[in-house]
């Protein structure tokens, strides 16, 4: 294994902390570059100053998740062709670089739950680089409205799964996100999700056993 491919453990790229470890269960969220206007982010940071520092990270994440569900920005992932490319990209290296356990492609962000088998930053970068290039190449043709030639926000969130209860909660959150955002009435109705009726997926799943 090359140095670049080795898991990093805990590390940061200057904004969000990440945990990179082999066979770790990871919940990952990444969003489009224009999913949160700068003025909303600035106001959020101003409001967070009134909170104790230990509470700010969780409060920031919850607020950003709320705003993402509001459907701001170009929402290019709402287009069926873009959503299909995103889903195909997630499925492409399933059982090779990771085990894909649950996912949901929302209009301006993506949730994924995997069992990690390769370097996490390289996994996420491979998803974003391919889909970003594809979307930009088809921006005019599909009238996606992607601004400034940039598709994805640079960083991403990841949370390692602590136990079965945490696993169950994360799967439920991923599958219910379209319902929470008002896009459908049941998780099984959202086409771009591992909960979709057409897949015949058992939603009462369990976390993979530790090796």
C-alpha cells in the first residue's frame, strides 16, 4: 500500500475533523458548492458565537442540515440524469473500495453509509471528481444552473458508527431525509435512495459484524 493510500486515522484539512480507518463503518455527507449561500453561513457563525465552544460543532451541523433540506442553490442532483450518474458512481466500487450499506441522493447533497475498505478521502474524492466533471460537462445541455464552474463543496462530513443503535439511527436518518425535506411521503417512494421500493431492500438491516 502506498503512503497516499494508507488510512490516516484522525486528521483535519483545516475545517472539519475526519477519521480514516480500515473496515470502519462511516456515515458520509457531501453537498453542492452553492447549497448554502455565504450570507447564511456568515449569519450562522455569528449566532454560534453565543454558544459554548463545546456545543458549536453539533449546532453548526444541525443548522447546515436544516438549510440543505430547504433546497437552496441550483439543486442539480434533482435532475434524473445527474442523480443517476451519482448513484451509478456510488455503486461502481461497491464490494471493492467499500461495502455500500445505505445511501440517498438529495437535490443538493448526498448521504452515504459504507464499510470502508480503502482510504476514506480517496473514496470521497473519486465520487466527487467523476460526478463533478460529468455535471459541469453537461451543465448547459441540461440547464443545471451550476454557478462559477464548481460543483461540489470542497470538504465533507464523516461520522464513524459506534454501535448497532447508532447504525440503526443513521440508516433511518438517511432513508427518511427525503420525507423530512418534503420530497415524498414515505422513504420507499424516493427513487434515488437505497430505501426505494424498486430495489426490494430489507430496511430492517444490521451493522456488519466486526472481522
